[in-house]
């Protein structure tokens, strides 16, 4: 693997990990700002993990079929687009949907993780 490819993989993984950490720290402020009950705050934190877990294996199969680089680009675009939607979300339900899409994008990006193993 070329250094450029390895750097892209590591930066993509760091981006997704950083997002999860940032949202966890921001949950109290999100709850106050959007007046979200605790049960929905849990969904805001856990929705991307649920989608990631559900879609990681199918994403790996798609990566085998359509190419890892292509799927990584699509996953990062989906993740970035969902991040923008989440940043301007007017309600908790829109934010949860955006976080689900972030998890799906993370799964598509994560279909290439076994390359570095």
C-alpha cells in the first residue's frame, strides 16, 4: 500500500472517530438547544453505531465488487453531507436521521479496513 493510500485510510478513520467523540461531548448542549428528551439523546449518540454495525459487512461486499477507493469516496461524501445536515438540523428527528446516514457513510468508508490488517 502506498503512503498516500494509508494516509487517506487513517484520516478517514480519524474523522469518523472524532465525530463520535465530539457528539458525545456535545450531547448535553444538543439536548438543551433542541429540547430533546433523554431517550432521543441516546438515539443521537447510538444511531450511527447501529447503522455502522448493520452495514459494515454488506459494505465490504460492495467494496469487493465496485472497488474500495470508489466506495471510500462515496462513504466520505455521504458522511460529510450527513454532517452538514446534522449541523443545521432544526429538530431532533432530522438530527437522528442525519446521524443514521453518517453511520451508513462510515460503513461504506469502513469496507476497506481489512486492507491494512
